[in-house]
């Protein structure tokens, strides 16, 4: 066979002259400017700071979670509730402010921390005498104690 002359003017001749396109170089997914690196670093630092604050807050409030668990186990027993509140207050406030309180001064301290009069003149009155005489279970006292554990503010260090 003779070599065929390809006609450059015909469509078939032009198609045969086509070559495959060259693959472009892959585009890097790494940011090409320093600005994106700075944004990524700031975002990473903000996330680390947020995690650190969350963990610090969680550790600082571990005594509250423990107290709420103990209150759930107390089954409305005023003696156990009084003990749990005392231990919680000792964890949150200086020992010198809490350890010597008894009777009405103890109830006033509890009321002062969350505002109101529920301990001094409400269902919390039983706490002043609960450790010293027999008391009947009181669900209102348990609810009041749970509210106090959740709402009191820790002493500033």
C-alpha cells in the first residue's frame, strides 16, 4: 500500500492531526497565602482555649455533680440532705466561713447564697434540727437542696 496523503482541508485530515491534550499540573490544596495560615492558627488557638475553659469549668463543678448524685440517693432524708449541703458548702466556700455555722445562722447562710428565704422560713427550716432529732422525709426539701446546689455561687479564689 501506498502511503496516503492526508488532506489538510478535509475533516478527516484535520481530525487525524489532533493530539491528546496535555494533563494540567494538579492544583495544591494547601493555602498559598500567609493569611489562611494565620486564620487556621487563630482558629486552632481559639478551639484549644475553648476546650481548656470547658474542662476547667467541668472540673470546678465536679463537687456539684457529686452532690446532686448524693441527693438523688438520699431519698428525701433530711439528715442526709443536711450532711450533703454542709459538705457541698465546705467544697465551695472557705472552711472558716462555713464550719462554725449552725441553726439559724446556717440557714441564713444558705439563703444568702441563692437569695430568698426558703431555708430560714420555708421547707429548709428542718435542716437546723434534722441531725439532732427524727424527721420525716420531705420531697420539697430535696428539691430546695437541689436548687441550692445548682444555683449557689462559689467563693472567689
